[in-house]
C-alpha cells in the first residue's frame, strides 16, 4: 500500500512538513509496512516558502530589508533547485503584520522590501523567482518593488518619488535604464488567485484598501493615483495593465511585477504541485491525505486540499483522497464532487483555540490512526 501525505500547514501551529509527519505517525500504527511519501504543500500564501524548501531540500536565506512603513526588518526567502529557483512571500517584507490600527496608512506603505528580496535572490543566482503576493499592507502598485530593482519613478522635476501609493499622483515619467541587468534573464512566476483589475470598483484600492486603513476618501485618491500610474506605464513601458485580471493583487503589486519583470500569473497551488512533482508521486498511490487548518466551501477556490484532490484524480482516479482539518466549516458537500472523498476534523471535542493549537500534533496522530483503522476494517 502506498500512502502520499500532501497537506498544507496549520496556521499558527504546524508547518506542512510537520503536519505530514504527524499524520504519518498515526497511519503507521495501523499500516506499519506501507510505503509513505511526504509532500509538504501550500497554495502560494503563508507557508509556501517553507513547504517548497522542505519538499526540495532547499535553504532559507535571511535578508535585512525595508518593511512597508520604511523601517528596517529581517525577512526570509527560500532557494531550491541548487539555488536556481527562489521562493518569496511578499508578506515577509511588505505584509499586513507590520501595521496596526495606529500605523496603517496605504498612502505611504511600500513594497520596496519585496523588491529587495527579489534583488537578493537574483544576486544569489536565482533565475526563476516564485513570488506569493497575498497578505500585503501596500497600495503602491509595486512602485517600491520596482525602485528597489533599479527603476526610477520620477516627478516633473526629475526627482525620485518617495514611498507610497499617494506619491503615484506625482509620477511624471519612468526610467528603467538602470534596472538590475540580470533581471532580463529572470523568469518571475506570480502565485496569486486574485483576479481583480488594478483600478475601478473591483480594483486594488476599492476592494482591498479599506482593510489596510483607507478611508472612503483615501480609496478614491489611491484609485486615481493607480489609474495615473497605469497611464504612465502604458506610455513609457508600453504595458497596458489597468484592466488585466490579477493586476490589482497585493495593492497593485501584480501590475508592478507584470510591468517591470518577465512574469506570468499562475494559481499558487498549481505552482507547488509542479515543483513538488506531486502528480508523479500520486500516480500509483492507494491513499492520498491532504488538509489544512480550516476546510469549508471556500476551499474550492484554489486552496491546497482541492488542488491536491484534482491533481490526484487527474492521474489516478481510483486513489482515495482524504482531507483532515483543524475545523470544518459550511457547505463542505460542495467539495466532494471536486475530488475529495472524505473530510475529517482532528479536534476530538470542544477545546479553546489555544488548546487546540497546542494539541495539533497529538490530535492529528489520533485522527489519522482512527481513519487508518476504518480503512483497514473496510477492506
């Protein structure tokens, strides 16, 4: 019997690798002779760097960068495939965790630190950069990122724009003549499931601005600023991005990456599936176990368990796909036609969240053992 363990991380609790190890311990009590293959997974969001580093035996690199408020911080990214591929989460440098109700201000927050991570990865030899762009604190259209890579965003006096989305109103022209030379040979893969355009009612400022501290007046100002930015990108770089699906992701970082780098957008989980060779590993599997902290109807929108299930059924329709979650939400019946055969929670009873997090390893082992016993007794 071959059992592939391909879970996502459990937020604030265990990494994807640790979740797989816990599930394996439970199954081994019932099926000690089975062949086990651990494939830590992610969907492009938090945990993607660690999952791919774990899956590919890569390394974590630490870099001092500018956080979204312009202060110095340490951020991490991963190198895999002998350093040729970098894995970056933009939230590491430019994430919403750096701001609070007193400091949030999308007029001034910047993606400069994300650009510094990209630059560091390229200088370290990466020629493919995978970048997950969820969880941003920014609304600058990726302008800071571009500046960190050597682009000059200049006002009418020829002076460099300061940090922040509000400054884009003053943008007069863009000079890319001093951008990092190696960038032209680097492929950037943007991990995002967001389809919002850069501007308008469904754009970056209107949809995501309020959660980053934007008042209604700020939303309108920032939307106008991004619209002006889009006009200059079209004129100076011949990139017409204002209405491109995904351009509004991460406060417009999607547009910035598409404008200033050789990039393409892909579903986060599909990227991880490719880089972990998941389809090859599940071809002859009898059981595939996936999961994440919370499973509900939203899981079908590009989350790891559905990605794993679809990939498995595509190459091995007879495999049994089981999902184990920390908690189960509404309308999970919508997931069964998409490839998941059964969903279980690992929490044995009523617990405080803090207690459930503390007991995740133990609970996962117990749930996995119970599932394995059920399988054994129904064969």
